[in-house]
């Protein structure tokens, strides 16, 4: 067992973009990277084999809150952890449930000792303390585990965001203490990432970056963005955080976002991303391609027999036509949801792979400008 390692191999001379390698006990991750979201141990409509062989996912996500409710820690421990339970032998990251403090606001109560959740499944009540969240993530067994935090809504008053940030920092200390008291399970190391908060207040963001950096964790996350703020605010505060977090540690921008958001954030110095958008939007007929964004339900695709996306080297993207994909959606055929999800995830992973190549080649910023204009077009 070994702690997570980050080798920063390439740094842009014209911007802040960089390319590196994260090494975990379950394998290497080439950065910048996009991580498909598998909230309950499943990336919706996609098999683990497709994730590996077609999409080329290097790491996926699970969620502490949802996995705690179903299937529960007893089942996961009996299975030998989430890797074995779901048949995935590559790295896994688990979110701590902090985002659910934001998204399930009507079903929870925040206290200094933690958050009292009312289950969205059966109404039962559960107290998530920082200590319990660490215990649950131990049982899940992810390679990267997130600190328990509060993600304040946007907009929020300064006083609330400051109080929320202070609580997040208090919980972070408890997370580190609990982790030090408990052993790694299943024979591999679990690595804790703190999360920067502070809303859209520059002084709070800087203070949070300083506090998080003082913990000397193996990686750091930027939370509390992509929750309703403008796109420019997303970029401004991402840049501020990257400028105030350690250079030699991976930076993870949580819950972001569109393909163009990702390319812009890479140029600001972010290494890791996750978002439900490729699968969620795919299931609703929005298809991301190297030529632009397609609403596959539009009538214009009914007799378009060109490949779904000839621009990316994915056999599925070049085998199925736009007309056939539209037919599947109009007929409410489940295969359409699966194919759209695979296409979108394949595109996202292809895109960050291309970004890495251009960072190494030294022309990332100019390539990004061209690519953002191209992939954000509505076709």
C-alpha cells in the first residue's frame, strides 16, 4: 500500500494548464481527467466493461450518502469493498455526501456535530458526522475519499458563507483525526482530499485555500461552484483557487461541467473533473460531439445517415447514425439512452485526452479557443 502520488510532468508556458500522472494502488490516472459519475456504484445505463473498453474511463465516482442507504456498509464490507462489489479494478473516488447537504436541503438539518438527513427512500433519519462519513468511506473502500463539507447555496449572504466555511474547516479536522484512528480496509490506501469552500467571496475563498493547503493533503478539491453562479464567476473563482492551492498536488473541480467549462478550467490549472451532465443529458437526447451539440430528437436528424460522431476514435460513435439514434429516442427504446450515454462519456474522455496532448505539445491555449467555439455550437 502506498499513498497517492502526483507527478506533474508538463506545465504550460502560456497559461496554467498542466499534465501529470496520479498513481493509486488501483492504477494510474493521466491528467487532466474526467471521472464518470457512478452514484450508487453504477454509471447509469453503462456497463463496467463499456467504461473500460469503449469509454476508456480511468477512474469513476461513487457517493457516500447514496451507497450508505443502498446497499449499505454491511453489504459492501461483506463483498470486500465497492471495487469487488461492482467489478471495477481501477481507481474509485467517493464524494462525502457534502453535496447532498446542498441538494437535499429540504430533507436535512445542519448541526455543529454533523447533518441530520431524512432518507429520500423511506423517511428514516440518519446523522452524518465527519467521523461517520469517514467510517462509511472506509467501508466503501475508495482510493480517493472526500472530506465532509457544507456546500452553501448560491446566492448566500457573506455571514452565512463564512459560518459555513468555518464549519467545513472544523469538520475537516475531525475527518483527518478519524482517518488517523482507523485502518485502511481491503489492502489498499485511501487518500483524503479536503474541499475548498467560501462561495463567491474572494477573501473567504483565499482563506479556505490557505487552511486546506496547511493540511498538506495529497490532493485538494474546489467545491461550492457550478451551483447557480454565472459562468464568469465559475472561471474567476476557479482561477483564484488554483492560484492559492499547492502546485504539486492535483486539483479537483467538483461537479463541473459542460465540455467548454472543462477546457476553460484546464487552462486555469485544474486536473480533475466530474459531472452527471454527459449521462443525464444523454438520457434526455442531448448528444455532445466533436462537431457540436445535437438534440437528437429534432426532426432534422430523421434522415441523416452520417455517423453520430466521426471525429472521435470510438467504434460506436462511427457505427451508429444520427437517424438511427433519433429513431431509438422517438420509439422510447432503452438502447437509445445507453448509446447516448456512451457517446457523451466517450467524447468527454476523448476531449480531456486531446487536452493532455496539446498541453504536452505546448499549444493548449490556442487549441482550446478553437475547440471551445467548435464543440459549443448547437447543430
